[in-house]
């Protein structure tokens, strides 16, 4: 199995040079049931820097601020060693309810809170986590532009938005990165987002590149998810559909063996191979898996294996959508017809 310590290749986000694989920090505080202890999370984040990760991705939403606090506590003393990304526009409001809110005053308020929790003076890359359908994207990006002028953030990103929205936002201020779910079994960015990012010079930051654990080959039973596990309501993780999806993994495992890597590494390397402007950001609660994921940077996929992968796992062979109706309504990324 491939491991690579301290010398991952680099890719660009605006003028930032970052490791070709970043670290999604969400899992440590939110998303898939109880996370690890704070002590272990701090150790994992520091080990990630030692392993060669130089892009750390968090958000105000994750654990309703707890993840930003964890990242700040763990890494603020090593601030010059990594590019820090966080997000606004999706938060817990004063009533304690999760909401999408892209109003300029709320964006500013959320940024101030993020800076405080992270314990930093500036955030390198600040995304609008979700577009607020009640607020023109021009207004939300305009608020982020003001934060750039004030030196509170350096670059602007958008998350889970359409190609049209990307272009509209880019007219107000250069969009440095677009974050979207992208993996072998979530191909939606291929419709328009990947090309749009390439056209405007933005990085495409791919979250869930291992398919929320599916592509690791280690998630065989989906009947006992924790009550707080976000996969619990995702169609493709429903037991009847997931059983059909598992049938894809036998051949996928054979392809990973042919590529001389783990199944997780193959998934991440496939995402990397789709374009030099694409940066996968797998998340994990395991130091061992974090190091394994970094090793994907060393994996070279042959043309034959790439052809087999594309034919094996794609939008036509996966059973079930990625979100339920409610969650899907908040996402602007184009859907396959």
C-alpha cells in the first residue's frame, strides 16, 4: 500500500500552493455520529500537518462551531504551515436551528465568530457554504468581497452551486475555489461545474471523494447508523439500495489490487486524475486512514484501469440519489436528467 510522508505534490488555489490532497475536518466533530475525543482530534490534526497536508477545511456549521474551535486549538500555533478554509451561510441561528442565510450582515457576523473560534486574524479561503435562494448571489459575494478588502479573509469560495451561479459570483469578485461532492459515484460536477472552474481559473475542491466510506469497501452494514449520522437519510445508503451498490465493490476491489493500492486510495487518485485543478479533501476520524489517504498522491492509475473504473461506477450504475428531497433542494449543483 502506498504511503507518502511530507512530500505530497501541490496544486493551486488562487496564489496558494496546497497539498494535492487536503483534509476535510468535519468528521472530527459532526456528520457521522460521535467523533473522537478532543485529545485524539488534536493529535490527528497535528499528525496531518506532519504527514504533508497543507489544506485544512472546516465550517461554522460543523458541530455548530465546535469543529472550528478544535482546528483552532490544535493548529493555531502552526498557522504558517497550512492554508485554512472555512465556510459561512449555513449555521445555527439564535433559535438554535440550522439555517441557510446568505444575508450580508449574517455573513459578516459568522465570519467574526469563525475568526474568534479559530483564534486567527484572517481566514485564507472562505466559502459560501450554501446559496441562500432569498438573497442574490451578487449580494452574498459582495459581502465576502468586503471582508477581503478588510483583510479578514483572503480568497472567496462557493459550495454546491451551479455553473451559472459560479459565473455570476465571479463577476463580483474572483472565485478562487468551488467545493462540491465529487467521486466515482457522485459525478454531478462533470455536467458543468468542472469545466466552469477550469474556465475561470478556480480550483474544484472535492469533498467525500471516497463516497462517505462506500468506496473504502469497509462499510458493509448500513442498518445501524447512529441517530446523528447524516447518511441515515441518504437514498443510496438505504439498506435495499445499498445492497445493490455493494455488488459494484467486488470488481472495484480487483481494480484496486491491480493498481497496487487500497480501495480508498484508488477512489482519491481517480478524483485527482480528473484534472489538475481538482483537490480532493477526504475526511476521517482515524490517524491510520488519514495517512493512508495521503498515500493516494503516489498512485498512478493505468488507462486500462481508468476505463474500467469509469464503466463500473457512474451515475448510471449507482442506485439511489445522494440526498433526500429536502437536502437536495438546498444544492445548486446540476443534476443528471
